[in-house]
C-alpha cells in the first residue's frame, strides 16, 4: 500500500478499516446457539479461545466500570460484537472490545459475538487506537501516546490522525506535547488528578511540578491554574477551607503548604489552646487509597 493510500484509509476512520458490518446492530442468539450469523458476518466464539492484545492502547480499566458493564451485559447481553483476528491454532486475538470481553467473563458468559477479520499487526494497532479514542476510553496520557505511535511508528501526519479520530489538528498537537511533561505530572494526568487543560496551563513553567501539586491541593480550575502559572500568586478558590476568626499565622500556613505539597492534596490545620486537628481533603477514591498506602507504609517502617 502506498503512503497516500495508507493515509487516506486511516483518514476515513474506523469504519474504513472494519467494513460496513461494524456499524450493524447485533441480536444475541438463543441459548445454546453457537457458530456464526452469516447474514451479518458475526461469529459466536467460546470466550476461552479469545485472548487480549498486549499492545492494546488502553492500559487502565477500573473495577467499577467493569462491574457496571458486566451488570449491563448480564441483563441485556453484548449489543455490539467485539472485533478479533485469528492467530495460532484455533485462537483469536482481540482487536477492539477488550473491555466487553472482560466484562462478559464477569457476567459468566461462555461465548461472545465477534467479527473475525484478517488483519496485520499494523492494522490491529491502528484500529485499537482509533476505536479507543473515538469512544473516549483513554486517559490523556494514553491518548497522547496513541497519537504519537500513529505519527512516529506508522508515519501518519497530524492531519491524518485528526481526521481518523474526528478531532482538530491542534488537539492532536496539544495532546502529544503532554508527553514532554515530567513523569510526576503525567502520573497525575493518568490518575485523573489533573486534566489536560491544567497540564497545558503549566507546561512551559520551569516550576511545573510544584505548580501541579499546588493545583491539586487547592482544587484550582484551569483558568485559576493559568493565572497561577503566569503570576505565581495565590488564587482564592471556593474550595478553600474557611479561616478562623483570628486567621492563621505564617508558620501554620507554611506547614499546610509543606504537607499539601508532599501529599498532593488540600490540607487544613486548625489548632487552639487545647490542641487541634489536621484535615486532608480528598476528592476521589484513588486519592483516599493513596493516603492509606502512605500511612501503611510509614507505619511499617
């Protein structure tokens, strides 16, 4: 295939790579039915003959979303077939639909509907990337890495990629730039503690990592993060804990800032004549888990 044909094919999007059957609906067969539905080109495959693709662009799948999808599948079945390609023996490798396959196992299904396609390694990776991006299944770091693979590994232009995933060229360029950020900021992006907008706001700052911790600890919006990155001055936020009537002294505020920077979370210290308390504010279960891990690790030393 010539470069122009290759780029045109990717530019037409996922349907060009899969054929018209990808967009068709699927009705689950009656219990006990195996084999294929030749009218739609859908086969019903034993779940144990299918294996995931180690190069799958999506690396993170939460237990919560898998459980929710499993519940839906148990109730309504798999509405859209997964896409597989034949590999050694009588086994198949998933090209698109790994989450549906994993959830089907949780729903105790023994078979899944599948579209079988003869695809190269290159086409398999391209489809996996495009499918995940179009479904918004990737976190910002995974999305950026996916675009980078299409551009650098397969020689597609940013315009080609933009057309394939129905995004603007500037979006592709901005996402790829996220991979130049320090590893700690990329970790915050992957975990959902920072958005891509936050990351772009501090990307050119020499103190990007410090700013990221500040943004997370204080729950700043993207606009507030932009102001912080430009001026380096404090930004009042609605989520900030109210001060006591007498206010806080400089030492207390400095201690709050130090602990917040270490934890990456908002910290509020209140003390008086009879003692006080330290409050650590978390917004996601992942942040709570991180606090628990830190406390457990410290306690075991």
